[in-house]
C-alpha cells in the first residue's frame, strides 16, 4: 500500500498558475482594446484629455504586452 494518496499527489499550484495566465491574458486584451479605441478618437477628444495625435501614435504602436 502506498503512503501517497491521490489528494497528496495533486499539483495544488496548477490552479494558481492558470489564474495568473488568465489575468495576464485579460490585461493584454484590455490594453489591445483601449489602444484600438484611442486610435479612433478625434483631435478634439485628444485635446480634451491633454494628448496629441503623436502621443496616441506612440501608444497604439506598442505591442499589447507592453504597458
């Protein structure tokens, strides 16, 4: 008879890793969506928030994984 049970051999860290991966994917998707939305803002909208078109071009050219 083995001293190890099925429960003791279960990887309890797997769900934590999966949660972290899910959170990371969510952040990346959110960045992608927000940058895509910014690309469609008018110059007046950008002026209202204190940003220029060049600021937005710099922001939307970033890859989704960069903050």
